[in-house]
C-alpha cells in the first residue's frame, strides 16, 4: 500500500507535468490537503481552494504549525507562483487578473462535488494540460458498493479523471496496539469498515460488538 509521502511525491510529479490540476477529495482529509499544498509548492504551481476549505486550513495551520512545518502555509508569499495561496469565491466571477496569473503559472485547485465548481471544470477539462484527480475511496463510485454515492458519481461522470488515493485506515497491528493501550471496558464497535465480522477473527481476545446501521448501543 502506498504511503502518504509517496502519494505526495506522485502528485508533485503530476503537477510538474500538467499545468491545470483539479483534485477532488474530502475537506476533512487534512493531511492529504496539506500534502497537496507542499506538492504544488515544490512543483512551482499555485495552490487554490474555495473559501470553505481555506478556513479549515487556516484553523489547522494556526494551531499546529508550531509543532511541525508540515502544517505551515505561507499565506504572505507573493513573490512567485511556488505554493502561492489563493482562496476563491465560487459564486463570483474570478477576477481577470487572477485568472491570467493562474493560467500563466498553473495551479492545483481543490474541488468538491458542488455544482458551483462545474463552470471552471467545464472550461478547463478539455486542454491536454489539464488533469482531474479523484482522491478518495473508489467505493463511493462503485454501484455495487453499499456506500455508492450517486451525487458524487454524477458530478464526475462528464469528465475524464484518474484515481490517486491511499488508505488512511490503520492496519491490524496498529489497531491491536490501540486496543491494548486503551483497554476498553465494554468492548469494541467496528465502524467505517466493509468487514466488521473480521474483527472477531483478528482480535479474539477483545469483546467485539457488531451493530447494524441505526442500531443503538447503551452501556
């Protein structure tokens, strides 16, 4: 399985090779977003997101950049395109000066499955210099999966895109270490997994509590 640093390197290569880059990912996948910022900076591309995502990044950056430079965004850097940060209002026309700057230097733009992104995607989806990337679990786009997201599927369907993603889930060894550290009194409830029954096989020493969607557990 690919690591997050390796994925960041892949994105950096992509940004160097393609001028206009759109990445659809979860706004709560904080580490992935910061990795994209650093990849854009190293590739000398601008970094663009909407106001909602910009606010999330500022909250994280202000509270965590003291502990690691990974969460440090240089908002004041305006000397060149390398990682230059832009926040855009999708419900207003992009200023012509900004549009020309982004077209000249290239960019990585974060997108969400929101119709407000459609006009800019429609405009840039055809040039050979454009790359659209889906950076989430591909099960959301699989009709055979219970988690299939029809809105997400319909949003991406008109465009040619590729998948660049790696799991953020802990492996069995890490989960075991967490359980041994926490020492749960009542048991463990598997969530966000396709194989909750596998927990009983992997962790026979733990009290595994399997619940169905909507089922209430009291202790």
